[in-house]
C-alpha cells in the first residue's frame, strides 16, 4: 500500500506502510500528518490509516533511517491537502441580514433581509452536504438576524401601516 503524506498543505512524499512506521519511530513523520491511500474516502490523520503504528522501531538507535519516500507514479493522484473554505453564502447571509435589520429607510432593506434568510438556508444546506466547508455559525447568525429583521419590518408595517389606515378611517368618518 502506498500512502501519500502531507503536512500543512505541503507534500512530504509517498511511502510504503513499513516506511511510514519507520518514519514515525524516527520522529520524521507525525501521527497528525494528513494521509491518503488508494481506497480511502479522503485525507485523514496518519493515525487513522490501518497498519500505522506509533510503536518505536526495534532497530538500534545508531542505524540511520532513510527519509527517502517512494517516488510517485503516474497513476497516483497529485497530493493536495484541501484547506477548509468558508461558504461564501454564509458570509452574504450575515451581511444581507444586518443590512435588512439596520435599514428602515426604504423597502429594499426588507428584500435584503429576505435575501439573507435565503442565503443562510442555502449555505447551511451546502455545508451539510460538503464537510470541507465552514461557516455554519455565520449562516446561523445570518438566519437569526434575518428573521429578526423580517419580524421587525412586519411589526413596523403593521403598526405604522395600521395607524395610517385607522387615521384614514377616522378622517373619512369625521368629514361626513
């Protein structure tokens, strides 16, 4: 089995299982390094690879351990440790929702609050389906603020719109 090993997004090499165990014993590799091998679902900690052992090698301490990795062949995929990305819709959800909450000067801000809610739900859906995405907290904050903004707008419309209707009824009744 050939194991691709990376640390901090940089390829360390492709090693056999025996070489990985030797490198771990020598301290060259760490159990927290990222690893991928054919048949693996994705990159995971080296400690989760079957057969990887943190037990020190029984070789004498004077025996040098060669850090040379097994060269990658054309059939092995390029080593790329995916960095977790923040879902952009989660950020937009928060921005739109805050705009919707703060802007009581024109009706477009109600649309911004609704846009924040929609973006928040879509972001949560994408984050749920793709574990490499982050931003759950941003999306939740955008949803909460968006719903508060819409509720505030509805209260504002009902209160002032209702008062305008009552004022119109009272004025029409006093004219007769």
